[in-house]
């Protein structure tokens, strides 16, 4: 019985195929309309089935966006709390700094830009690193003033003429600049050796300097104001060879600024007389001496 049903189905589909071939050969329009009806029906079915899938996809996308917004909001809240704490810490440190300065009677120095000038020539010598700038005494320059550019320190004036000045670069063999390590505050000396990477000297005992440490001016020496960018440590070979890559590129100096760093002097104390009494005050006479003088 089962074999008969299979044979009947095969014969039925063969006859249906032959009939469709005959109809398609003689009646193209009927076959095209039937095909169009079938396709339209399938299109409606597919469109109906795609709506739930599209809604599910939109739901997944909306859920992902909500999760992203939540995580971003959480991160921003944590960052806001951290920034508030850092602001409070910085404000407290600024207050403490002012209190300590008043306690120690520390007076701030003043930095005055004197002139901005152009580099007109360099020494061109491998043994003497200097440049000539077109500003001099007529512009207010004096010997020993700091010279910087937009990147960092450059050098100091060593010869000042009426309209030009010679600047000794920090890479010169005769240059010595008091500096400090920004992260630890270790004070050292930047020594030029006519190379592009001057070295740091006089590292204190048990102090450490790491590659990547930023180097700033310390303000000692009364030439360079404190906290000007100097460079970055690029080589540490023991304590004898600590090399610094300067922030300012000495091979492309075009314009520089000359600064005057004036340190406020502590006012002198009141003068004293031969008895050690401050001027303008009366000496305190013991009571016994007063009675002796009256008798």
C-alpha cells in the first residue's frame, strides 16, 4: 500500500509538471499571472514574519544603548568624584603653601619679559655653542639674563651690545643650570658638554632618577625663574651619566624671549645701638638701678 502511494505521488507530480510545461508553452500570460500571485503572497508572508524580527532587533539595540549609557554615566560619576577630591586636595595644598611661605617669610620673585628677538646667527663651532640675537642694551637687556622660547629654556646672555647680544646655550661646555626633577624635587645641575644631550650632575646619595622624569628649573642661581621646562631624562647609566633631552630644539631656534628674574630681597632688620637695643625703642632700666639713680 505504501509503495502504491509513493508511485501515485510520483505519477501525479510528473503529470503536473507536464501540464505546467504545456500551459507555459501555450499560455504565457496565465503562467506569468500565477507566478505574480504566488510571489505577492510570499512577499506578504515574509513582510509579516519580518516585523517581529525587526522589533526584536530594535529591542536588543535599545537594551545595548541603555547599558552603554548606564556604564558611561557611572564612569562620569566616578571621574567627577575623583576630580572633586583632587580639586579639594589642590586647594588645601595651595593654602598650606601660602601658610608655609608666610611662616618662613619667603618672598616670591618677579619675572619680567624684556624683549622678544630673532636669532640672526650662531657660532657654527663644535666647541662653542652660542647664538646672536638682534636685541641689546637699547632694548633693556643685561648680561646674565635668561633666554627661553615657547618650548623651554635656551640659555643666558653673556655679551650685550647696543643692538645685539650673544646667548650662551645650555648645551655649551661652560653652561651650568640649577634644575630639579619634577616628580621628586631632587635638585641637580644641568651641565652642557657641547652635545645635544646635556647631563645631570651632583645626584644626592640614595636618590634615584628614572628615564622619563621631567626636568624643570629650580630657581637657584637667580638667572632662570623656577619651574620652567628644561627637558626629559632619556638615559641613566649609574650616577655619572644621566642625559637629558631638552624641550627646546637647539637646531631650529628662530625667535627667543629674554626674561629678567628679580628676587625680592628681605627687608633689613632694625638697627641696634651699642647696648643691643633696637633703634626707636627705649631701653628698659631695672627698678634697682632707677632707685640708685634717684638717690
